[in-house]
C-alpha cells in the first residue's frame, strides 16, 4: 500500500521515532521574554508577605546603616593612631601652632598644611590608647549589631520566600485541575512537568539567593553614597562617575544574555519531554530496536541544551569581570586624588582610609547586583514559564446553584450534538442518541469514528460546539462537574494505577471504602482470585508503572475500582482488551450483573463482547450509520455485518 502526497506523488517518509513534545511542543526560544512585566508580576506575588517584607526591609536598613558607620569609626581610629605618631615626633616645648609656623618658615608648606588640619595633635604625646580602645569598641559593637540584624533579615527572607513558593506550587496544582483536557492534550507532558517542578525549583533558589541580597545591595549603595558625600563631595563625584558606565555595560550584556536563558529553560523542558517519553515507552523502544535513535535524539536535544546554557552563562559571566575592571579603575583614581588631598591638608588620613573602604563597599554591591543579573534573568525566565501555566485557559466555571436529577435514573440523551477537535475538521454533526435507564448501549466502528469522543463529551472532558446532552432531562452543561462525574463509573483501555497497595488502588473508587468493600468488589470482578496468590495479598505494593503486575491484572483492578464506585452510569472503553479469553468471559458475566441497574456505554472493537447489548450503535465519521440489536444488524447486512464478517470469517481479503 503506497501513500500519496497532495500532488499525487509519494509522500515524504515519516520521522523514525517520536520527537520530544510532539507537534504541539513549545519551540525553544520562539517567544521573546518580557523581562520587566514578568519581574513585576513576580514581585506582586510577594504581596501576601507584606508584613514580612516590611520587617525584612527594616532589618536590612539597620544592617546597612550599622555597616556603613563602621568605616567611618575605623577612620577615626586611624586618625587617633596617626595623630599620636605625629605628635610623638614633635618638640613638646612648642605648641602645634608654633610647629606649623616653623614649617612655613622652612618652606615646607605641605607638611605645615597637613599639621594645621590635625587639631588633635599634642606635641610630644603619643597614641591615646584609651581613646583608641573606645573607638575600637564602638566599631566592634557596630559590626556585631550589623551581623545580628543581618542574621535576622536572612531568617525573615527565607521564610517569606519559601511561603511564596509554597503558594505558587499550590496555585499551579489548583490550576492543573482547572485546565481543560483539550489544552493539556496539546502540551508536551515532559515540558509541563518541567514547568511545575524544575522551573519552580529554580525560581525558589533564585529568590532565596537574590531577594535579600539585592535589596541589601541597593540600600548599601544609597547609604555608602551618602557617607561618601558627607566625607568628600569631590571624591564622591569620582566614585559616582563609574555608575552610569557600569550600568550601561550591565544593560548591554544582560540584554544579550536574556534570550539565551529563555532558550535554556525551554530546552530543559524539551529534554525532560524526551526523557519522559522514552522512559514510559522503554519497552516499545527496545522491541522496535530504536535505542540508537532515542540516544541520538537525546544527544541532539542535550547538545542544544548545552549550547543554550553555555551561551547564557558565558555572556552573563562577562558582567562581573567588567564590573571588577571598572571598580579597580575607580579605586586607583580615589587613592591618587585622596593622597593629594591629604598632602594638601584638605582631608585627614582617616577620612581617606574610610573613603577607600566606602568606595569598595560602593562598587562591591554594584558588582553583586551585576553578578546576580544572570540568576535574576534565569529566575524570571522560569517565572514566565510558570505564569504561562497559570494563565492557561480554564474550564467554564461551575454554576452557582446547579441542578441535580433526583432520583438519578440514568437516562442519557444526545440532542443534535455537534463537536470538532479542530475548527476546520468536522467530527460529530447533528448526533441524536437516547440511552434509557438500565440499558446497555454498545458503540462500534472503525478507528477515528468518534466512539471515545462520545464518552469525552458525556464526561464533559470537552465542551460541545452545539446541541446538548441531558441526564434525566437536565442539561449536563448546567450541572456541577463533580456531581456529574460522581454518577459515572469509567474503565479505560489505558490502565492507571498509582504507587500504593492493591487495596488502596481499588479503594480509590469510593471515598471511605472499607477493606470488606474492597474485597467484595475484587471478588465480583475476579481480582480476588489472583490477589490471594500474592505473598502480601491486598497489601502488595504496586510498583512504579505497575511493573510487577501483568496488563490483564492491572485492567482487572481498574474494573474492580469501577465496581466499588457503584455508579449510575457505567462507561467501558475497551475495558477487557488486555484480559485473556477465559477471564473475559468471567468479567463479562460480572459486568452483566453490574449493568442490570445501570445505563451502560460499552465501546468495543471485539464484537464478541457486545452480543448481549440492548442497542448497538455503528459510528462512522462522527455519525451513527446503523443501530439495533446484534441479530437485527446482522440481518440488515450493512456496516455492522461487514465488521462482524471481518472478525469472524475464516479469511479476509487484503486491504488496499
């Protein structure tokens, strides 16, 4: 059989294996990041922590204030030592003024000006150790106080960050429950998991490491600048000249690095999507010998992640060396000009020492802010990916006073139902169907005919494009989804078991179920017969992906779960496809008893499982082309008879 393209020639060969994320995966780096808007939104997420933020800000101000006073006090200690050293070398028989005049007469004007600017010099007197000790004690007290307030500020910041991230996780978890199935189906599972795990973890780490430090760095710049202006406006001007240069350098580098961080986290999601696909389908990968292809795709995606990460960190890593270079130039300029000012007697040596310390304190937080830019960009990139999940479409809101059929009988009616997954591809158009209470409706047809879509619409996994579906005369679109789904028990072809005991997996079908209830449901669904053979019985732990159970055993457990739920409406979507023939007979008998008081929808490919259905619907291209009992449809000799013949005839013609 050959495949023809649009022009009638041979179609292009399909890719040899799954690609991460599928056709709806996020294209890495396709969307530029809005850094400012996302950063502001991230800051708004701290709003519930106003008190903690205010407390942390006060503690930061105290820490910065005490730290800023430290160099000034140490400068006074330097002045005490320098004054004592100068005074010790002077003639005690002359006053300081007489020494200044003598130096002037000798033409040593620079020394005279310097001595004139030192009013505390006492000729013949050395270092005042008492005053020096007092000054040093004050400095020690300032630094101890700064450490204590800084420690408290760290505790407050850690608490508010972790509480914020905890709320964000709760919001994402709640959002996932409100996402429509159509939106989830279009996402790569690996990328979605990366957003709600890796990106939130990265955001937590970035906030923890930068929030407190960034505020402290900004306040330090402000406080230190004020102290520098108070000591010497001229030297302060020299220090400030480097600020716009540093800001320009940082902005230019950050602008080039930001798209790389966006691509880095998008690539991370792509890699996670591929790993998740290959892990869940590892058996098929081995069966079809696609290990080499999977490894090659992984290498390509991993190399792309490596390149994006390398570029992001290399570009952003240029910020700190550039800032250090500018800082060193600033230090040299201050040292030279400050030395000249001391020699001219315009400033004391202690003030110059304090100013040099302040210049370091001034440039150091600027360097810290610059070095934090790569983390901030990475964190905001992750925040934007999380915000995209939170901003995703939601299911229509539940009605405030939803009607609930009482008593619930289970009459289901499809009235002129219209639906399509894609706007340009019609699927169901004008479908009419009535399922009376207690009757079994079987739905058969070729793949893609819309059989499972009926179930999705009944469960309100998807909303209708037109028409309506009623349950006992009540439009299900007006009902609360929880009320609707509580009345429906569902067994799918794809089994889902969580890590826990077999008893816990069965009890998942009904809240508050006792062990006796679980055992009774297991007995009726023929789970009990193989559970009794296990060493731990119902306490047997289902491993990850239920690898310690066969496909048939897993499906029987899901059937037992549906039995325990005791629903009014039962939906079986290929529910016996993984059980052996003997077990299928037993399950069919049990289901027959279960369906006596319930409206049942049975979707099946094996027609032997639906012989006793009250009504059999044959669907094709979203429409019901035939309906009737098994015998009636065989006599009609239509589509159902053809399906029956293709399954039970001794031979079939090859399909062209």
